[in-house]
C-alpha cells in the first residue's frame, strides 16, 4: 500500500465521520 493511498483513505474516513 502506498502512503498517499493511506492518507487519502484517512482523510475520507475523517470527513465521513
């Protein structure tokens, strides 16, 4: 997994919550 992908997922997760 790439760091960029993890960061994007984290941002999406935070935005969803």
